[in-house]
């Protein structure tokens, strides 16, 4: 495995001891690197990126809009740790930090409502590995270093166990359902990829079964696939209920949470200043948990891109409709294409279909268009994939923003001119477990504690940069064509 130098060693010597004098020592170069002035203030443009026009089943089922928002930030305040962003990354960081440092004042600012980002709108599948870890495990297995490969698997899949613990021991009712996922193959090339995946799981001592087309159709009557691999150690949840459940734990742990409090400007320094419409927070440590929206604040520009992904949900199916689909095991299904289809049952037996395409808009704008043509495509494809559902009404349509890096691997570590602004994101569509895990890793970084070397490959890395506009939008359209061609092979 390619090992980078462990950045936590240097980080732990620096600013990550919130609320202590050590915070003051690291920022001597604030604003200057290599003699060049850095942008001192990071401002978010005014814009509609916090709007929620589309109608998301999960947000509705979690009742987020049935309660008034938490009070917004007012006046000038100080904190030991400030967190911007109320998705899984921010909430998990808040929870882990509050439990590790009960004496510290932690303030979390969410621009709209907690769970309005990807965390409340995703498909709720919990999958093993962090993006990028699988190829490391393959290399180790190919080199006969099975124990090390297993360690990578365990460390990078630990988010599943964390969520299971939150559900079963910490009382979060997120409809946690341990299930085998089914990963489908459309072409012979995909079958080859899944065969390699199966041998990786086997080498790690995990059972993954190849299902022929007939066997697959006995699990779920889906059309258009040559077969599927069962994915072990996976589960599904109601994603918005995980967010609201985390919010309750975070508040019970003493974190002050403000909704309707978008960070409009971040001023780096040994004390970071975050400005919102009605108040400011100053803190020696800031956790930037804004993922796909981070570029609006001037960080991770061209490195984490907001890719829009649409989803639809049907009215609840009757028992006989589920029987007609032979879907008694309720297994979620997705395929191995880059623009993959993903469908699953919800707790109240709706079918959710998501993906199949992705959209990037000029400058990384966040766009939520009620009549987006992708909803029609999804509706059509639902009838083709599961013909038994051709006439079932569609009740919900929504869009979510996937924070994506160009190499699909996430990044966790310090960003900005000083080392006291921490970021985790760019999970590239695989972030439910990873974001919850990232919250724990962010806590360890703040505490200056060493991290498991299995996480070296995401720590403090610099994801490849998109070229900037107009080339990023043009490049994205071209890349989409290439991806479609590759997906069809
Ligand atoms: C359609 C879709 C399906 C997906 N399916 C899956 C799946 O099945 N399995 C899986 O593992 N992953 C999936 N993902 C990815 C997963 O949802 C994300 O990786 C994860 O939720 C990221 O959490 P986060 O907290 O980092 O980001 P978010 O949940 O996006 O949270 C960021 C928060 O920051 C807030 N914010 C932004 N800017 C500001 C600001 N200036 N001031 C204050 N607050 C701000 C936002 O309002 C938001 O609440 C999917 C994503 C999408 C969109």
C-alpha cells in the first residue's frame, strides 16, 4: 500500500487543542504562504443554495418541517469549537467532540435545517469501505498481505458499526435494517468487475454470492441485468431520521445548535471568525462540514464539486405488489456503472429510485428545478426496471447534492491558511457511513490523537483540481459522454 507521511503527527503538534494557548502558536503565517497574500476572508455569495423546492420523502417522513427551526445565531459570541454544517459530518463531529470535551463550548451553525443537505436526501444504503480503500485492499490481497487488507476493510467500514450502535444502543430510530445489498451487472465487463469484487470479499473471509439472472429475479423481479453479487455487511436506514436522531443526541450532549444561520463569511486566523446574517462566532477551531457547498465559502474550490442527483419515490406498495416483485428479502439494488441506478424499499414499502445520471451547473451552483426532465427519465426507467410497478403513482421527487472529488476519494484534514480550519467531505456518493466515521476522525484530529494508518490515504490530501469555469462545465459534459460510453461497454 502506498503510504503517505502521516499528517496527524504534524497536526497533533499544532493547533488542534481547542480552547488552549496552543491555539495561538500555530497561526503565525495566517494570511501568508510563500510570501503570497492569501484570501483573508471567505465569503459565500448571496443565492438560493439553501432552498428546498423539491419534495423529499425522507425529510417529510422525519417530520423536519413539522417543527419550527432552532433559534438562529444572534449577536457576537465565542466558542471553543465552531462547526458549520448540520449534516452527518457536522453532527457526528459535534457529538464526538462534545463527548470527548464536555467542558468546551461547541456551537454548530446550519444554514437552513439540519438534514436539508445530502444527509436528509440520500438513499440510505450503508456500504463497506471508504471510496479508494477497495483498490488498496485489492493491492494488499494481490500481494498476499491478507491481514493488512482485512485491517483496511475493518477500519474503512467502521462507519456501519457506528451507525448500528447509534440505532441500537443510543436510541436513534433511523429504521436500521441489516440487509444484503445486490450489486447488478449490465454487461459482461461488469460481470468481470463483480467477479474480482467477489474474490476480494472471499480473501477477506466474507461471503458474497454471485446470483445468475434467474437467481437474481427470484430475489427481485428486475429487468435488464445479467446477474448480481450480494454485498455482505451492509444495511439500510432512513437517512433523514439518522440526521434528526443525531441532532437530538448532539443537543443532549450540550452542543448549541442554530438553524437558519448560514455562514456568509469565514475569516481565518488563530481565532476564526464566522459571520452569519444576525451574529458571529469566534473560535480557535472551526470544523467546516459543508461538503458539496464548501466552494461557496471559498474553500475546496474546484476540488469538491456539487453533482446533482435526482430521486423519486412511489406510493406505498401493497403486500401483493411486493409479492409480485418476489421481493420478500427487501434487498436494495444498485449496479456497477458510474451513473448507476439504485432502488430500494422504504420502511412503509415505497420504492425509491435514484441516480442514473448526474448534473453539474456552471460555477457549482445548486439548482432545484421542480420540472427537471430527469424526474421523467427516472419515472420511465422505474417502469422498465420493475415493470410490475409501471402504474404505481409517484408521490415524491427531489434533488440532492453529492460532494464529489475528481478521483472519488474523500479528504479529511486542515484547509485554509492556518491549520485550525478542519474539513471532511468529498465522499463522492458513498458518504453515509464515511461522514459519521469522519466525525470521529475529526474529533481525534482536534484532540491531537494519532489516527489508524489505514486512514492515511484520505488524510490532508489534495484532491485533483478541476480547471475552473468555463472549462469545468464543458469538461463535465464531455466526461459524462465518456462515462456513458464506458458504462455501456
Ligand atoms: C441523492 C443522493 C443519494 C445518496 N445515496 C447514498 C447512499 O445510499 N449511501 C451513501 O453512503 N451515501 C449516499 N449519498 C451521499 C451521502 O448522502 C453524503 O455523502 C453525506 O450525507 C454527506 O454528509 P455531509 O454532512 O458531509 O454533507 P451534507 O449532508 O450535505 O451537509 C452539509 C450541510 O451544510 C449546510 N451548509 C452548507 N453551507 C453552509 C453555510 N455556508 N453555512 C451553514 N451551513 C451550511 C447544508 O445546509 C447542509 O445541511 C447520497 C447522496 C445523494 C445526494
